[in-house]
C-alpha cells in the first residue's frame, strides 16, 4: 500500500514538474535551433532528464572531490536506486516548481 502511494506521489510530482516546465517554456518563448517539431511535453521531459543528469554529475564530482562516503544504494520499500541519482531527480523535479513559485511571488513573468 505504501509503495503504491509513494509511486503515485512520485508520478504526481513528475506530472506537475512537466506541466510547469511547459508553461515556463511558453512564457519565455524558447525557440528551437532546428526545424524539428517537438511537443511541449517531450521538450519538458527531455529538459528534466538533462537537468537531472547535470545535477547527478555535479553530485558525483562533489562527493568524489570532498571524499564523502555515501551509501551506494537507497532501498525504499522493495526498490533499490542509486542514492545520488534519487537526489538528482528530486532536485530536478522540485526546481521548476520552485522557479514558478518564485516568478509568481515576484511577478517577473
């Protein structure tokens, strides 16, 4: 039961992050460099994966440079995931939500 709730909560955050990325993209009028037609959802998912990958690499470099010992795997119910990858995905999902809240509070966009 708890596993299903956590999965649905994760899926909810992914959907909210993708929706927020799509709306931020529309507000900023980001133009494509190529003539490839992409849907806003595919662009947002690709951007989330790219951001998570960049955060993951930065976390690996940081822990390697500072010689921080961290658990290699994070076991959550029956799931086993890379600890730093889970942190990177969580940060990448929260980033557009926090950015949209910042824009809403500061009335920048």
